C-alpha cells in the first residue's frame, strides 16, 4: 500500500485543481489510517469493470472487456499491486460470502451449484 499511496501523492502534486487535491489528500489520509489501524494481514480490493454492450457480437464485446481488464491490471501493477481475474465460481462465491457469510462458511459453493444456477436462469 505504501507504493500505491506514494504514487497517488505524486499525482496529487501534479494536479492544479484545488478541489481535486483536497479530495485526493483526504483519500490518501483515509486509506493510510485504515491500513495502519486495522490488523488485517491480507488486504484485498475488488475492481468491477462496468460494461454496456453496444454490439451484439459476443466475441467483440468479450475482446473489448478483456482489453479494459488488461489496462486496469497494468495500471495497478505499476502501483505495485497484484491482480487476478476471478472465474465464474470465484465471483459467485465472493458475492455469496458478502450477502450470506454464515451460510458461505457452512455451505461453500461448488461447481455443481453453478451448473444448477445456469440451468435455472438460462
């Protein structure tokens, strides 16, 4: 996080807009305190890439989304952060653990659950 915050501070100094500088300084201060005060050993951040399909050709849409993901991953990589693309089961498990943490511990999702959901909703 130190490298990420340092990079962010450097960008603050290069910005001339006072309001953006103030917001960015508040953000750096908030994240710094959050990381310092919490005894979390692993910090994970999730980035969701929004995409509105304007083309009906799935292969084109998939390629554009892949390019966006690679661009974000490279930017985060320059800040010293590692990225990993989640597969369908991992994304579903992530949301499941957010919305139903007690059930997620007792009944973890499996590939069979994914198949049942696909059949039910497709």
